[in-house]
C-alpha cells in the first residue's frame, strides 16, 4: 500500500478546499437534505464524494482518484468535528 503524502501546506489545503466547496460543490448538493453529512473533495480535480462519515467518503474518493488530496467538509456546519457541548451549526 502506497503512503499518501500531502503536496500542499495546511493553509493552501484549506484555501483550495473551501474555494472549491463554495464555488462549485455547494450548489450541486442539497444542503438541507444532506445537513450533517460529509463531503470529501479532491483539491486538485474538484471531484467529490458525499457520505455519512469521513472514511466512506474518502475511501470512495480514493477509489476513483488514488492520488487524491482530500479536503473534508461537514455540510451545513463550520467544522467537521467538535469538542464540548456547544453547537457549531452555521447561523443563517
């Protein structure tokens, strides 16, 4: 099994991933129907997979693009995971 290495800095990963999500992917996903689900985005190709959890989403992305550089977003939330009891839902 090949070891995958990031090819971008953390800042560039975040910038590319967020830009792709906002400009291309968000409009393709029914945000209300998928709220709380995970979208894994390849920051190089713009390909994405949606699933209930991180591993299935990234595994399906890697099946299609073995060299993918995945960025993870939880649909409708500011963060993928949270610590503590405070909600991280976006306020409209």
